[in-house]
C-alpha cells in the first residue's frame, strides 16, 4: 500500500499531442507501426503538463496508457525528455485489443488496491465515463481538439 495518494494521468491527448501522427491511422489501411514509431515526436500539451507537475507536489504520479507495452522505452524517454515527474507506467499488453474503456479502468482498479486514487485525468470521454461509474474522481482533459479517428480507434480497435 502506498503512503501517498495517487494522481493518474493518460498520455495520448492528455499529456502528448498526437495529432501529427493521426495520418497513419486515418483511412482504411491503418499503419500502427508508423503511428507508434512517431510517438517520440509528440509535442507536450501545456495544460496537461502543468497539471501533472502540480499534482506531483501532493500525490504519487502514475501514468496509465492504452499504448502497447512494446512502446515502453520510447514512452519513458518522452516523459523524461519533457521533464514530467517520475512515476510508474502502466501499459496495455501488446496483444490486448479491448476498448480503452475496458482496459484502463481495469488497470485503475489494480492501482486503487494499493492506495487512494485522488484524481485520474483522461481525454477519452468513454474512459472518463467508465472511471466515474467505478467511483473514481475524474478530470476530463479537454485541452486537445477531439479527433474522430482517435475516438474510433480507441473504442473499436482497442489500439491506443
């Protein structure tokens, strides 16, 4: 059990601006390798970065993402390069294609067994709805323009 409460942050669309790489998955042929290979070039989203930094003053930071496990090294390097607080990184299994609204609350429930979740920040409205239904305090990250293709792949293809 952790002694500090937990502040849980999503990455794509919350801390990382993925819009530059959506072209790889917009259309009938989706190039997932190219989509994830472009992730190290994501610009940080200032509002999300400010919130995670201020949250780290009071809480243990944990990152929960729908990115597959094979992206761990690039993701950790991205977090460090942009000066984000150190924290555990929970990722989707490489073969897990369930919707984010299923996988992320599952990861969050495991975390909640270790300590109090003070807040969870995500941009996906279906994930936020699932978190709220499970009783978690949610901050809806609305600072990146919603992109229909991102919602589609999160929900239907379970990829991010």
